[in-house]
C-alpha cells in the first residue's frame, strides 16, 4: 500500500466518506440543487459546455433547454453528450456521465416538459419556483433525455488508488 493511501485511510474522519457513491448516496446527491455541466460538440467539432438544471429519474437525466438554445440543436445533430455534476464544498461529491441524448420533444408549449420543469423549479428555487416558471410557460422548450452509457462517481477528500504512483514499482 502506498504511503498516500495509508495516510488517507488514517485520517478518514475529516475527509468524509471516501470512494464511489452507493446508489442511495447517488440518488440523494442528484436530488440536490447542484447544477449539471453539459458538454456536446458544436458544428465545427469544438466542445460546447453549458451549466443547466436537470432531473435524474434513476436511469436517465432529463434536460429542458429553451427553444433558442444552440446546444439543443447540437445534440439533435450529434447525440454524444457528457455531464459533470459536482459540488464546491465537502464532501466533494461528483458524478461524471457519458451518454446519448435523445430528443423527446422539439420546442413546444405545453408538452411533457412542463411537469418536469415544475419539479425542477421547486427543487432549484424552492417555494418561489412557480413564480419563476409560470410566466414563462408560453415559451417553447425542448425535452431531452440523456441515457447513461458510462457513469463514474466519487466522494470525499482522497485520491482514488488508480491515480497513485508507486514510486518503488515504477522507479
């Protein structure tokens, strides 16, 4: 065992729970008001990253872009997508997703996206959420589902063993 891993294990308390998240921890984290950073490819092949609200249903992520969101059109053309969801303070939970975006609804008013947006507005803005959402319900929105192809999770203040270089073995 490397010295770094041993030190991390000895100082466990202040580091929080370390390692991959359990399903219960993952679902609890993804139910918080943490933003998702969605990455896709623009028409010229360069990356495009945007912070956005999301809903996790236990199997897929749901995203609701506004009609004029360029990135929704990028996903329509090239469905490969990555999501990064993390928090800036302890316990430093993070989720990285690679997946495929499916356009469930093109921009519309009154579609399936409304019920999902209502839940998002409450989650992200609390009891004032409807005050934000209701005046904008006449604005067309997309409904996009992101199906997970690969997901990595991590929590705590520590290095995963795969990143630690054993200097004696590699020396």
